[in-house]
C-alpha cells in the first residue's frame, strides 16, 4: 500500500507519547531531512515499543507496535543510526533478532 524504498533505524530512544508532528521533528533532528518513500524507526528506552514514520510523498504515516513480553532487539545507545532491509524490518517488528539478517536476507550472525 505504501511504497518504502529505504528504512532507517534511529538508535537513540524516543518518547512514545510523541504524535506525528513531534516524530516528524525528531526525524529531521536525527536524519537531517524526511525523504519521500523512506521509513524511520524509533523505539522507547526499554525497547518494548516501536514507532515507524513513513513519508509517502504527499503526507506522513505513523505506526506503532508494542511487545507484551520481552523487548525488540536494539543497538546500543551511542551506535550509529543505520539502514535496514525490508527483511530486517519485518523481523524487527515481530520481535526477532533482525541484526542477524544481512541486507541481502542471508543470516550472517548466529
């Protein structure tokens, strides 16, 4: 439904009470701009909640996901923000260790 060409993971936590405008401002703060057809993924401090902001070329979409048990696999604070593949994002949103899947979809870390 929404075309996503690139997916970006912001390492530093975001307040999950943030609405669309606050999340949009945070993307500009972290990544410099909000590019059309890009998705930007943020988590809360405990990595139990995610927010994904997508600019579809005409407006923005903001989606939220929450785990009731455990936490999302998240890089350490202070690490560089990084690009994810579609397969990595799919693994991330269901709570799997996405960082074990390389950009080509091949598992490269056990």
